[in-house]
């Protein structure tokens, strides 16, 4: 018996040793494979298509300076770098634009593919490529050649494809156009759900009720052309719509204290007469969903200019696109924020009961084209999607009614390579002219030049909706007469060299006057953040880049202060009697309030919870109905100014507008307090331990981090608590925030400031994977330009 036991133990040891040897071999094999897909940093490369020799010098953080003989060689070099550092990101973007994610991810991508394939952008990209100007087409072709050579230059495919069991497909010139359409989905993708919600509200309310429910301005607005927006006083209707106070499901998205807004970008410019160096100063922080790798890829372009001499452009690029997106070229500096322009409409259709393809549109019957889109699905049969397409866009059925989905992204001129011309401008006039012709989603562009001039305009495609819009309400476009063409570049709104010497935008309504009709309200933010940015700029006086950079880090809770005060007022003696948790809530609002969305503030957590629970108590019934129409639709999307309505309801306390669950507006507020307390208790969090940083902790990771056992932890950043939140310049959430911070004066780039989350590379073994990330977390003022050369790659023709 003893001999048998020893034998079993011996075999167990052999098996255990074999297992560990196998595990070690697997880890070594994985490491070898991963290292084989690292990019080449030094050496010599031959490319017969180059017009001249080209060098790529990288600093210690992996930021490249590309020195090329012309823009076509430059496009090749940028494509090569993008592919070696970020190919999977590029692939994801082009597939997002085309609706082809299922081919890579299987059935998990089907829902998004069905939504995106409706617009048939792959076919549109192929047709558009043939119509582009010859130089733009050549630029895309050279970029695609660089991408494919860079991909082939890796000794192994990027690791994501090994995990998926797939081979990367070659890059085509038209794929870069699909990347622009992917950004349309990212930046304007909520417009259909917004219009669905607003259309339903318009159909279910009187004009007086709509004036209250869908305002075009509020006290918080901070336009560029006026101190405020003089909106007409809207009387409170004596009766609310019957559906307004209906009971909801209790499942509103804001109910969680962890709910995050996805609105946050800001940009601004300071004129030269307020700059210590005499040139304009431009600041930009584009807020996006955060992941690894980051959206942006830093680079410096160095090539001969059209007028002689070298042209040097520094800033951020988007992998997949041969262009500098935002930055400075020594003459002008520019940056973007989402304009929230009104670029989408639901066009009502009448369907012929005898022919499912026949629709009445604009008073005339037409036969919709019926195209069958084949969606390839990894590991499953292909899915056929029939797309009915009218002259105004594809058909969608909503709540038993039919509409054409009319989107600027589908228009001639909605996508092109015009963004590259901004980086070629030598003054603000040239940059603004290029911006108005750029085929990108509508963005606020602020620009400043080395002579000290500053300007604002819209970059990207805008619909021409001037016909049929009421002049007394320039903000309300939905329900208007629609549009047939894009706005001509000469008609774009502009503000140049304002008397105050400053410009600002923060996704807010940009203009108070009639010119706002040229933009329209596509979900503009309430304006509290824009007001704070404006006032921060005013307080600077004469300034330089490092002092101005602090605006990006402003986490003062000025907007939330009013809701803290509102909660303190309702928590009076009667409300606290026999309610120790409410008393503790009030004490913490008083004692643990720093005036900031700071990581250790309990008071901020409670005030924020109170506001968002007010939203749920009041609008849960409305949202339950809107969700039946579209999963993305809700009242906040229809009216981002909802806090102003809540404030008025609490002030005037109209009984007719009470939600179903409450008998008084005082009870509504106490319900919000009690729900905040209950939400924390459900998470096992004591009130005095509800620090904001525990809710606002970074969760930035590679998409595969959760799907790779053990090793997945190396694909994520440390879960650090961060300050900031909605309605302040430093908008910050676990996976949403400032995707870059840039402050620069053209001609003085060496004094500029830049940082971003993550690093240059998407490869977890790269020394550049998280290079610079900690500086972003801490808000450090790191240089705008790359440092000394550490690696050099030479390309020869």
C-alpha cells in the first residue's frame, strides 16, 4: 500500500512539474510572439515609391517627428507608424464606419453592424474615392501603402488578432474615409435617438407645454456674441401632459451615483494683446471615451512648405487618417469641440398599403430602392439585411410609423479630406476657410495666429436649414421644413477678434442671435461649463501658456453648489425629525464640502446624487415611455437643459406637474435625498464614507483586458481616483474625460503644454504603452513638443 502511495505522489509531482513547464513554455511563447509584433524603432527601410529620403525620429515617449520630402511621402510615413503602433485601433474604426465589426467579433457585433450598415457607407466610400481631387486621392493611396508596409514590417501580427484567431486585412485607400464616418457615429450617433424623443414629445404636448419641456436657451448659457441669451419668458402651463406624471419603471439611467455624462470638451483662445509673448494662445481638451490605446496619436510633421522653407506641424493625429487633427504649425494653432449642431432629421413617410417599397415623401410617391447588405459574422452564418432607401435616406419604422433617416453624414460634402488644409493655413482667415470646407462631423473650431488674432467658426458639414425656420426661435430646428443641401462655406457663422480678447466653447449654444439658426440645437450642453471657462479666461488678464493651462484642471463645483443649497433648504427641522440618516446627510453636505469635485469630498457625492435622483423621480415616467421607442432615447437627451426646468418646478411648485409618486414638491425633494441614501446603502457604503474619488476611479483599459485570463491586468491602467465631473471644465469619469490637454501659442510651441491618457503605442510590451499617462493623471504641465531623439528610423527611395 505504501509503495502504491509513493508511486501516486511521484506521478503527481511529475504531472505538476509538467504542468508548470507547459505553463512556462506558454508564457515564454506568448512573450516571444508579443515581442515579435513590436514596431521597428531604428534602422533603414527601402521604399521604392518615396520621392526622397525620409527620417522618423522618436523621443523617449515614442512621439515621432517625420521629416519628409513632400506631403505624399509624409502620408506614407504616418501610415507606416500608425500601422506598427495602432493597427487594431484603425481596423476597429474602419469597421465601425462600415458596419463590419461582426466579421471580427462574431455575433457580439451584430446589433451595431445592423444599425450602421443601414447607411451603406462602405459603398459610399468607394464611390467617393473616385471623385476626390487627385492630390487627396494620392495622399490616401500613399497612406494605405504605408499602412500595409508597416503591417508587413512586423514580425508577427498584432496580438489582438491572435486572440481573435484572425488575420488582419489590408488597408484600402477608402478605409480612411470610413474612419471619418466612424467619428460621425461617435460624435453624432445620439442624434437619431434625440430626434425620436423630441418627435414623440412634440406629438404628445401642446405648444405651451413644449416651450417649457424643450427650451432653446436657459440662464446658464454663455454665448460668444452676448452676455446672455434673452429668452422670452415661458409661462408655466396650468396643466402638464397626462404622460408627464405617469409612473415609471424605476430603471432610469441616472439613478446610479456612478452615472456619467458623455459631454465634456472645451476649447478657447486668448488674443495676442493678453498674451505675454504677443501671439494668440489656444487651449483644447477634447473629451471622449477613454481606453487603451488613447484615441489620439501624437506626431510632428516636417516637410517643405508651398512658399519655400520647412513647414513644421505638431499636435495629434487619428490613426487611420493622414491628417493633423489639432495642433499648431508655427503660424496658427487650432482645436476642436463637438458643436452639437442639428445635423439629423426624421422625415415622415406615408407607406403604400399595397406596396411595402412605395412611400409618399414631400407630397409625392416614390419607390424606395431595396438593397440587400450581407453582414459577415465570424463563427456563424452571414446575415442578410434589406435596406430600403429613399431620396432622403434609409427607412426606419418607429412606433408603427415610417421615417427617412436624413443625416448630414450621407450628403455630398459630408466626408472629404479637407481637414488636411487647416494645417496648411498661415493665418486665421485661411484656417477658418479650410474648416468650413472640411468633410468631418460639425465641430467648434477656435484658432489663433502668431500675430495675435483669434477666431471661432464651425468646422465640418452643416445643413442649410434657413428656409422654413422661425426667426423668433433660432434654436428650434426639429419640426421645421427640412433641408436639401449643405450650407455654403461662405455662409458659415464666424466670430473674429472679439473686444474681450477671448473665445470659448464647451459643447454649449454658441450664439445668442439669429445666426444660431445656421448651426441649430443638436443637443447643446446646458452652458454651466462654458460659463466657468469664460470666467476663468476673464480672470487671467495678461497670461502665458502654463497659467492658462490651469483652466483645463478647474474642478470647482459651481454648478453643483446650487443643488447643495437646495438640498440643505429642504432638510429643515421637520424633515429631520426622527430621521437620523437625513440629519447625517445634511451634516455631511455642510462639513464635507470643499467647493470642488475633489476625490475626498463626501458632500459633493451627496449633492450630485440628490440632483440626479431628482431627475429620476420627476422624469422616470417619461423615460419609460421613450425607451419603448428607442433604447437610447430619454428626456435628458431631448433636453440637456433639464436642471433649469427642475429648478423652476421646485421654485414654483405647480401641483399639476407633480410626478405620480409624490404629493408635494417638498416630498419630491425628500424622495431624492432618501433614494441617494438608499443607493449608497445598497452598495454597502456608509454616508460618511461616500467619497467622490471612490465613485470617480479610473477604469481605462484595452478592449481585451477582461477577456485574457491573468495577463489582462497588464492591459489596464491603475484604478486611481481622479477629481472632476460634469458641468465644470475638468469633466472626468472612470472611462470618459480629457483625451488630450493642449495649450500652445503658434510660433512659440516650445513653451506649449500637452498631455494625454495612455501612451503612443497600443502594444502592452512597448515602452511607450503608458508613457506620459501619469502626467495626465496628475495634471502636470509637460511639453507640447517631443523631447530629444532617442530612436531614428530612416527610409530610402
